C-alpha cells in the first residue's frame, strides 16, 4: 500500500496549535520530530521503548502526516478529506498555515511531499534496534545473527512491533531481573499487560511452568503469537486473552483466584494502584508480585497501594528514572 507523507517545517512552540488547526482540514495522527526532551509525565505515559538519538533543542520541529491515495483515481481515500486530490489538500493546508501565522510564529511553514510504504515504517526501526544484553540474557532481532561467541548464551528473539516490549526499556529490564531472581520450576505466572509477551517468554526460558498473559490491546495477540514461535514456546505453556481484570469480573474469573506463584505488571503507576488489590486475589499465599512502569516520583504511591492491599514489600530497585517494586503475599 502506498501512502503520501506530508511534512511541515515549523517551530516547537507552534507544534500543538498547528496540529489542532490542521485537524480541521482532516489531518490526524501527527508524527512529531523535534529535539525537545521528554518530560517526566511524557516518559511515564509513553514508555519509550527504543530511544532515538536526540540533539540539543534548536526550536525547529517537523510535523509528519500520512495520507492514503487511490492510485487509480488520484483521490485521497480517507473520508475526512472528502473528494479531493493531494494537491487540493496541500492548498487547504497552506490556507490554514496562513491563518495560524496571524497570531503565532510558525517558522518556515514549508510543506514537502514524499511517498512511503507500510513496510518502511517497520523497517526504519532496524537502524536503531540491535542485539544487546540484559545481564546473561541476549536479546536479538530477527534481522541479526547470533555471534559465534554468544552461541551458548540464553537468547531471546524479539522484534519491535505494534505491541510494547523489546527489552530495551528500563522498566522491562527491571522486571526481567526480578523474574530471573524469583522464578522456579513451580512458577505459574500471570503477566498483566503482556504486550509483546516478552516477560512471560523470559520467565518460561528461565524455568517457569506456565504463563498466562492479559492485555487490553488486540494487537498483543498477534505479537505474542509471533514471539512465541520465534522462541519455540509451545501453546500449552503460554496462553493469553484480551480483557481487563480490573473492571471485568468475567475476565478476572477467567484468570482465576489464588492460582499464581508470580504476577508481573509493567504498567503505569496509576494503573498499578487499581490493579494491586486484584493481584492480591490472584496470587497464591507466598506468591511474588513484580511491578514496574513507575517513574521515580510515583514510588511512594505504588508502595502505599501495595501495602494497603496486604502485600509485604520485599525489594525496591532502580534503573535511570524508573522504579521496580517487588512484594509478596503473606503465607497462610
């Protein structure tokens, strides 16, 4: 499928206003390219998994929009635009930029047009994602070979995709280390917010008996299936379903009560607060709860929620600005 890529050169100050204004002409889903550092809140909300190199902020921003064009008619496909061509859309954008210029400096406001394909958006990640270690675990994308000196190491095969989790993010690495520390051959794992399935797959690689993953995003199903196949994980070891165990009682019943020696959740701190009382019900007595996704200034919030739910904090670990809290359900 061919797409047209519209790029508008502007200023970092005008980014948000331009995006809102261009929504009126049908442009949605802006991809922002600038050198503005992420705030603590943005880091917490985005879980940036692959960090691209960033230079000093120069005040310049590029807004990228992707629109689909029918190669037969030359008309844009999306209903947001109506019956127009790409040239007519660019004319509308120019008019909107002129309107915004009246009350804010938008910089150059230049518009450039190029073509791209779906596969380009995926393959561009290959420039930034290469094999790396998390302690003794080697994580390798499909387009790279395992080096001769690494042949005897534990190797996790995983690619960037639509579901979160490649192992590069600090929160994922914190969870991996805790899983390795507490997993055993008797471990039945519940992986809440499984994403790509990386944490469940790691647990199984290090000896867990079984894993059950849940997620809200339907994209996770395909990602988990691909990663299971790439790492030779059998379907009887790792199952998953789409559902919310916090708000859907049927989903919680499907997961089951007091069934798991380990529950892992690499999710936003606010979600962990709501999730933790539910996790208490799922854990066996003596079971371990591994959390991350916690930006450092939310540590106390999560610790309080864990203790309030009746769990005992065993460890608090740090990597960069991120925190992992490991707790345990009291034995009967």
